[in-house]
C-alpha cells in the first residue's frame, strides 16, 4: 500500500497543510489538502474520498477538487462517510451558496461527486480496499477507518479525544501493519485537548501497550505552533511512534 502524505497538520501556516492522505494514487483519506500538492492530472486520478468528519481542516480541499476536475473526469468521484457528514456537506458547503452543488454538476445523471453513506462497524469494498468505519470520540459525529488491502490492515483514527475506541479495534484486528494516530496538542494543554476532542502525547503510552513493538505508529494532526513541543514530548516513545513529515511517501507491505 502506497500512502502519500498530502497534509498532516491540524492547522495552516506557510509550509504546513491540513490532513489529507492519498492511498495508491487514487483513494483520498480526508481532504484537508489536495490542490496545493497535486497537479491537475493527479487530482483527476482520484476515484474515492473517505471522510472522518465534517470539520473544515478535513474537508476544505473538496470544493476546489470539484472545481478542478469538472468536465475532465469520466466517472463521478465517490465521497464516502457517515450520514451526519454527508448531511453537513450538503447543508453547509455544496448548497449553491457557499459553493455550487457538485452532486448536480455538470449533469445530475453524471455529477462530479456522488455521496455514499457508510455505517460504523459495517465493512464495504472501495476499489481494491475493504474499509470499516468505527466511531470515535470527537466534538462532532466522527469515525476512524480500518483499511485493508490484500489481507493487511492499517488503522486511521481521524480526530479523537480518546484511545478507547482505537484499542477496541486493535484487539479485534488481525494482520495490522500500521496505525495513524492524531496527536494535536502538547501535554500541558490536556484540558483544552479534552474539550476539543483531541489527543496529547501522554495518551500514546496506553495505546502502545496494546501493540507489538514492530507495528509502526505514525502521528498526524499536530497544531503547527506546537510541533516542536509535541515532538519533544514524543521522544520518550523513541522509534515506536513518529511524527509524519509533509510530503513523505510510505510503502507498507
């Protein structure tokens, strides 16, 4: 599985993009960044988008993706998430006011986007993958995803203020190859992180105790203004958990 890090931060500053990962060059996992990284022809290769929740830093790339590929793709791009997220996109973004409704453009019979609803706990095929959404603890309805390809699995937490749900998935998953875990704030902002539904480095110890030592944990979602502090606090985990870098490409077996 090829994973390209389009963006891995929880906020924007020059050189720091919000969360978006491209799997095998065509499946987008969250849409915090697309157009600032991918050329037009690369955007036209996107076939499916998995969204964890409707916060702006995870969906802001969608309107510009639609605008860029309009009239240049043969098949509609599937925008996949739980019903609450799909409803938010319809009501607050693709509503004809904030942005055109690309589920009707350029033609209702063959729109740029098609919305597809999934349910937590129920697996479904998406291209060459099998995806299973699972509920997580955030300030709005949110899911993480277990994504399988050829029997091997990765776990993506999305934004969450608890590792409980993630641990439950770990315990029931065979052939887990990697975890992608959000870690937004430094430990000193524990209360803020809890109120905002995010994790801090201190939460990683409980998570790592559930894993074999050879399973890598990649950290994303850091607020750019706290990256140095978060990085320092994660040093205690040595090589078991590493902060993702903008633009890197991972190849997992």
